[in-house]
C-alpha cells in the first residue's frame, strides 16, 4: 500500500472516531439535568466501587456528592475533551499534512479553535436545557482537556518528524561515504 493511500485510510478512520466523540459530547450536553445525572451516576458508582474495593468506605455518604462532582468534571468534561483533542487533531493532521500551504502550526491553530468552539457550544446548549447551566469554568475545563489531547499529538508528531529527519541524515551520510 502506498503512503498516500495509507494516510487517506488513517484520515478517514480518525475522522470517523473524532466525529463520533464530538457528536457524543454534543448529545450529552443536550440531555436534561436529571438524564445527565443518571448517565454520569453509573460511571460514578463504578469508580466508587472500584476505590472502595481497595480501601473500604473511602467514598461514603458524606463525600459522595463531592466525589460525584469531581468525576463529572474530570471524566465528563476534561476526559472527554482530551479524547476529542487527540482524535480531532490526528484527523486534521492526516487530512492536511500533504497540502502545499499546510504547516503543522496551522493545524494546531485550527484544531485548538475547534476545541474552544466545541466547549463553548456545549455550554451554550446547556443554557437552554432544563435543569442544566452553561458555565464558563466548564468551557475552561473542556478547553484545557482538548489542549492536553492536542499537545500529546503535537509531541508525537514532533518526535516522529525528528526521528525521520535523523534517519534521513544518517542515510545521506552513509550514501556519501
């Protein structure tokens, strides 16, 4: 399989995954407060049981609400946006990397702008959903998660490009000898 075909396949795969996670994020921002609480309660209870398995009664009635709020912010906001940042940035990289005008920093700007817009959109949606509230701090949490995912991809791409550059230099030196 040639390089361009492989890149196209990877671009399609990462695009499907990115669209899926972003639709999932938007869908959950449309849920009413009670439906959203019910959806996150399952994750919170699984994590509570997991923690209590190792140290009994760590999460109990007195700290359950605080734990639940933390998990909703850490997993539901930050964690999902990390995944979105990873997948969306990778998708953009594979779609744009062979274009003549493209420099990787354009992809970083495009990707981060998308992440901030997605974070703002989900909070704006929540302003119009029963028993939900759009909060600026959630936009910051979401954007921070997205930025972490994007940062991981930037580091990986940098390391891959650096490795290829060194490999090409070694090959050129060995050919000239």
